[in-house]
């Protein structure tokens, strides 16, 4: 579900939030969702649109998420 929001954010021109959401989803789940392989491509497309500093900040925000705070990232 969070990955769906990440895809919308990427299409809406917000790759930083897309990276944050994918990272948060993986953290909350305990790893990538192997049933949705397109998410890897989504994360890659979002990542290349960011500078290394922007990507690191987006990943840090995602890693800080918990199951209780992940929805607050939207």
C-alpha cells in the first residue's frame, strides 16, 4: 500500500517522498515485498532523480518510520 503512494509521488514529481515511502515500507515489513517486483524499478527511478545528499535524507526519513508513523509520511 505504501508503495502505491510512492508511485503516485514519483509520477507527481516528488522522488524524495517516493524513496522515503519505499524505504519505510521495507523497514516496516522487514524487507522488500518480493510479490511486487516493479517496486524495485520504482525505487531506482526515484533514486536517480535525487542527488546523493537528497537520497540519503529520504532514506533516513524512511528508516526512522515505524508502523505507527508510516502514514504520517504522506
